């Protein structure tokens, strides 16, 4: 019997785990429980864990197979651009390094060695952290599939990041930029003005259709995003559930959008393309626009001026700087940007707010 009562009233569990392959001696454990019920439950738990461990060890899964399992799940559960990003990171930085590894023997040490290898290639800390996150997700899959008992990436700390100085244009710089765009290129004037005055992400802007503009309420209905993958235009839900929002616009911006709509209709008539409320706002040919052209044109329009170009995403930063300058609070900015929490807004843009300590110190002058 594997459970027996001891003279002191407690119950001893006696479980055998077979024989040691080296010594030939029986491997057993004899823990003690307070009651018979607890002893039986403990016995069942020990036997179950032993069987699970034996099953794990008997499953020979290679690292390439594990990657295949992870990517297959990722393709089903994630947005297309995230899946493509994971596939790129794994193929470029992870696959070859772990190609012949025995995943059952990978420990915390091997993981930190890999991180050191990445750092020695000259990658930034941010890139190394992103790669390590992907690796951890691969091993999470091994845990979920009961191939491994624990993730060897657990407790591997992220590398510290140095926050780069955020670039943005002030209103006078933006006005100068817009003045550099020729009058006959209304598409670009409209696109960059919408970006500066709404803070929308590029993918959100390129996914906008005319039916997403509410001319009565003066709002843009943001409920989708887009990207190009393998030559295909893919429309998905926005970055997060909080990104689904309605963004108020001013009357002059609506007027500019209406002017571009008229110009777009004329352009489409010349090209023989049907125009409707389903037409993408920033489309100028028979296929939806790509991000690249709007990124490149910033430097192009600035090249003969003393204006320092910024990235396309910096228009979003510029919009936030504008709101902060106007005295808007964190909650308003959070909702307008579609952030998941005020903490995100503060973490990213908090340094743009005026220095409250300086304001406090200045007030002390009145006491002297």
C-alpha cells in the first residue's frame, strides 16, 4: 500500500519513480501528510507530475519545429503585420543560433549568452530587447505545449534604454513646411495637415475612407488601420481596442479635406477610376497609397530650405506638443491619441509638460 498511517497519527506516502539508470537503485519519495485525504491527494499529484515529466522528456521536439508551432499560432492569433515582423526577427536573429540546440537542456545561462551575442553584433538595446521578447514567446509556446516545464527566458532582465530626444515641429515650423509644398500638390498638403492637427497614426490615416468623415459632428471615425504585406493591401483593426475612437476636427481642416475630395474626384475621372464614399481619402491612383511616399516627400519638400526634416511619426509627436502648449490635460490627450492608459501618455510625453518645480520655485520669489 502506498499510503500508510504512522504511529504519530500522520500518513506517509510511498511513491516509486522507477530505477536509477546508473546505480540501478529504486527512486522513491516518502513525504508525510496530516490526514489520509491529504496523503492520497499528494500521492496523486506526485504520480501525475512524474508522468508529465516523463512525457515531456520522451517528446523529441527540435527548435525549428518549435518555431514552426509558434509562428503557426502567431499567424492565427495576431495581426498580419505582427506575424510578418515576428517571422523576420526569428529568421534573421534567432533560428541559426539555436538551430541544433537541445531545447530540454537550454537554461538561463544559454539565454544570457545569446543576449550577449546579440549585443556584440552592435544592435541597439531596444533591438536586443525586442529579439529577446520574441525568443521568450517561442519558449512560452514550449511551456504551453508541455514540451518544457518552465521558460528559460524567465527572469532575464531587459536592457536599459536611453530615451532619445523627441523631435517635433512647432506650429510656425509646420506652417513653413506647408508653404514649401507646391499648390498643385494638394494631396500632400492635406495629408500632412491632417497628421499635424489630429495626431493619427499613419496606418490609421491611410485606412480612412470618405464615409469615415462626419461633416455634421466634425469628427473622424477611427476604427481601422492598414499596411502592405507581400504586395497586398491589408486592412485590420487599429493597434489596440482603445485606438477605436472619434477624433474631433476643426472647420478649416474639414474645408481642406473637401477641397482635396473635389480634386481627387477630378483625378479619378481622368484615370477612369470610380469614386465613392468608400474611396480611401489619401488614394491618388488605382490602388491605395503606401506609407513610403509620404515619408520620402518630407525630406524632398525640405531640401531647399533651412527647415530640419522630421519623421512621419513625428507629426504625431508634434500634435501632442501642440496640445500641451495649448494647456490640454493628459486625459484629453490620451483619448485623442487612442492610448490604453494615461500612464502611457505620461511615459511618452510627460517630459514635454512645463517644469512644475520651476513654477513652484518662481512663486517663492513673492515671499522675499
